[in-house]
């Protein structure tokens, strides 16, 4: 998240420098914005497999990992699509 914020901030600053460069193009003072800074690599944000709960589905007699909120509210079986309301 910090890399994403840093990249966005650098883009905004560079755009403002480009505006200043256009503004002072003709006059006694000149300003060059330079090249756009390179972006830092951004790691995607997603929940890990460890954060998932193992739930058994009686319709298929199989188990699957699902999000904890889905196990509380009820979820569909990923194998056959039957709604599972049971909290185990």
C-alpha cells in the first residue's frame, strides 16, 4: 500500500511540475520538469490462504477453504452450487 501511495504521489508531483514548466516556458525564468520518475514495484494486496477456514459441504461430502464471513452467513458449495446455511 505504501508503494502504491508513493507512486501516486510522485505522479501528482510530476504533473504539477509539468504545469509549472508550461507556465514558465517564455520568460526570464525557465523550469524543466525532467523525466517521469520510475514506479516502485507494487505487490498486490490479497488475503493469504492461512486466513481462510476449512468448511465441509455435506452435499458433495467434500471440504473447501472459504472466507470466515462466508462461513458465518452461509455460502454456496464451490463444487455443485448448493446453498449451505450450516455453521460448523
